[in-house]
């Protein structure tokens, strides 16, 4: 079985795939969180630092620590433009390498469904935040059809390829997030839905970026390069694009925030 660190082993590949959408939704999430400037942030499951960069630009923190189990993502995050205000460490959401009450905010961007035990991770995030601080997350709504990869996953299914799903897609539901936050003992819990437009230049852009990283990359890695090229052409034949060849649709994520 592949681990999350293997699925997301390449920070640059993730950037080609989800980086652009993850940033668009991250900006909305930060706005909704409404955290004052000058706070200390913990970015759990920071991946290649796409959201960390948004925290720095949008929330003007005093410090940010990004934690992710994938060394390849952390390496990319460290090299990312504009993250000199952040530090990064390899680590696990369920065993964060930080002291109790050390942060004003602990946030997890598009990662809760990938963590082996989401409820445990949220309790652990709460442990790292001071009294009155915030614990928050947002995740694509898998069950509700909000995942940007959904059309790609459905096309692969039509071609006979089942894509591996993250271990906890159900944790991304709006009610599920609320239940996890309540069970962790957080207060003043609020949820919202964040929407974004997804667009690809053409089918090549769609295929190449959707298959670059994460579960699609792992699922397609089981095929040879020749088989993957054949699958791509079969996909091109069945996938409906706009008349100019472009692809556009909408995706959405659920968000939750609560206070310690
Ligand atoms: C879809 S990526 C999101 C990355 C980044 N937060 C963003 O918004 O672009 C999911 C991330 O969850 C991370 N992840 C998986 N299991 C984890 C765990 N146990 N603890 C912390 N992060 C984990 C993966 O390594 C990956 O970087």
C-alpha cells in the first residue's frame, strides 16, 4: 500500500496539478477565517507550501510552521518564492512536533481526508493552540461532487481504471467536519462552502495536470508508459470539451472553524 508521503512525493508535480486550484480556494478560506495579522500559524499537511504562501500573503502572520509527512513536498515548500517567513518540518498531523499551546491558529488545507485518523489529528491540532485560538480546515467535498479531479476520475472509470481514493473522503462532509470539531471540544464552531472555477486550456492540459500527483498518479503508475499513452488517447476520444477544446467546470470545498 502506498503512503501519503509516496502519493505526494513530488512537490513540483503537485504544483502542476492542484497548486493553482488550492491557492484560489485558500484565499477565500483565509478571508472567511478572519484572523488578525501578527498571529502564529501552524499549517498542518502543508504539502508543497501552496497554502503556506497564501497565509503569508493574506494573513500577515508573525510566524508560520508547515508540517507534512512527505520530504519531497517539504523540500519544494522550502524553495518556494515568498516563504522566507515560514519554516517547514517533516511530521505527522496525529503527532505534531510542537509544544502545547504554542500557536494562535492551526489550519489544515485540503489534507484532512488524507490523514489516517482525522478526529485524532484535530484533537492534536487543538493541543498546539493557545486558549482562544483557532483550529480550522477546508477540504474538497468528495461525496457532494466538489472534487476538482471528479471529471478525470469519472473518465478513468469509463476507461476501466478505478482511482484510489484517500482514506477518509467522508471526513470532508460539512456535517462530518462539524461533528469532528465538536468531538474535539472546540467552541463557536462555524462551517461554510467555498466555490471555485476550474479551467484547462485543452485536453492535454487536463490530462497532464490531473494525473501529475496524488491518487491519480498512483493509479496510473500501475500501467506502462505505452499503456498510459493509449489510455490518454481513449480518454481524449470520449471526453467532452468546449468547441474551442477548453474544459471548464466548478468545484467546491467545505470549511470549518472553531475556537479552543
Ligand atoms: C492534497 S495535499 C494538500 C497540500 C497543501 N495543504 C495544499 O493546500 O496544497 C494533501 C497533503 O496531506 C498530506 N498528508 C497526508 N497524510 C498526512 C498526515 N498523516 N499528516 C499530515 N499531513 C498528511 C500529504 O502529504 C499532502 O501533502
